[in-house]
């Protein structure tokens, strides 16, 4: 279950980052998506520690 939560959070935050950055350009979308994916890792790990312990 922990891996599924982590996968979903990385995917969701990466997609949100891409959506936010695509209006500027392709490279910006890629970089913001990577930052969003990193944030997704942090959120996913925190969620797993807090609720799935």
C-alpha cells in the first residue's frame, strides 16, 4: 500500500507541476514537473509515516 500511495502522489504532483509550467514553455513544464514530483515524494513519505505507520 505504501508504494501505491507514493506512486500516486508522485504522479499527481508531477502532473500538477506540468500543468502549471506548460503555459510558459516545454522546458519550464519539465522543470516544474520535476519539482512537483519531488514534492510528491515528500508528501507521499510523510503521509505513509503519519497514517500507515
